[in-house]
C-alpha cells in the first residue's frame, strides 16, 4: 500500500505510532543526532533533521522511520533544487510502516542492488523509489538492460585492475635522487666498474 494521499489524521497517527513501535523512528533520531543534524518537527508527525554532517548515506535526503534527514542547511534550500523532495521522503515513511520498520533497510539495499544490475542506476528499478515517486525524489528514469549485460557490467567493475605504485627500476640508483644526481651516480658506477676490470686485467697480466 502506497502512502501517497494518506493525509487523513487517523492514518497519519497510525503511521507515527507504528514507526515508534517498530523502532525505525528512534533509530532515525539516533542517526540524525549522531550526524549532528538540527532537529525540528514537521507536518504530519515528521521529524526534519537538517545540516547532517556525514557523507553516508549519499543523496539529497534520506528517511528512517518518520525522520527525514538532509545534509543541506535547510529543506527550503533543498526544495529549490528538488521541489518534491519532502513529498517523496514522506512516502518512504509509509513504507517503513508497512514493512514493519527496520527490515525495510536490508530489503531496500537488495532492491537498490537489483536496480543497479538492471538499469545501471540505484533508484530507477528500485520498487520503493518508484513507489515513492522518481520525479519527486529528483531521480531519472533509466532504460532497462538485460540481466546478462548487468552481470557483465558487474564483473567488469569487480575485475577492474587496481593501480599499483610504479617500482623504481633496478639501476642501483636511489629513487629519491633527481635526474642530475642519477646521471652522476650512473657515471660513477660505470667508472668504478671500468676501473675494477682494468685492475683484474693488470693483475692477470703480471
């Protein structure tokens, strides 16, 4: 059941109480306070947390229970970029209610992975994001790709070689030396080698 349009007070109260009882709202408040966000009450039983300090989770805003959190200084600032953001995030609060709270999080994560596999985007194929409204959340509709193409993209991503630091060539010259120092050291090395050979030749001749 989508929460869109459920603004009648009995439904709103049921959602607020449900998200307290299923512990998603207490967890949302804890995360917001841990991120040093400023809390204030919003409409229809929402808590709005602004100025979140951490980079995770990524996105303009995220919701846990009845708590909507953003890294933006205010939701007014965020709404200038994404006008429907609060409507979108409020729809997520209904999803927490009917998903019985915290089990929503692993299910959402699995759907996000599935969405990336099928569309290359974490939201476009995610049931929860689509139900909350892609446009309202500032997401774009991405074309679907075959499961085979998604797996190939995943394997390519997993198999991408990790750059390794270049090792200095075994020249006997310290890597910290500059070009001129290296040249002088190489000349000294060749001079010592030549002198050693001459010494062996002289010794064998005598």
